[in-house]
């Protein structure tokens, strides 16, 4: 899947079958389903999950919790807006076929 296909999938009512959980979390976030996105990312481990967890709490407006998760991911809160952070996370995960590679610091 590439970025264009991922964005096109947002027109559907459900994520594509077999989408890796971290990409699925970002898919649900884009659909306005923050709680489902958070549920998915909480079930995952590693730096990539922590990075997306941080983004979700930043979006929620909980800066302290977000900063905790950015620290767990080994990075700091980015200076970009939320839309740019979301896109960078999607692009980075799409570059990894399994969708599990540790995201970069945005």
C-alpha cells in the first residue's frame, strides 16, 4: 500500500483487511475515531506504538501524557502541526511493509 491508496481507503467504512495495527490506528484517527485508534495502539509495544500513542495524546490535548509517550519513543514533541505529524507517521509506516518500524522524530 502506498500513501495514495491509504488516503483512498479513508473513503471506505472499514479499514482494508490485513492492515497492520499501527496503520489501522492512524486510519481510525483520520476517520474521527480517536478512542478506537487509542485502543489499537495501546495493544501494541515498541517505539512505533509509543510514537503514535504520543501523537494521539497530543491531539487529545493532553500535553503531559503526550510528552511521556514521546519520551518512551525516544523523541520529543515535534514542532509541526497535527496534520503534518499524522502524515509523517503514515508515510513512515507505509515505508515499512509490516507497519512496525520505529517512527522517526518529526
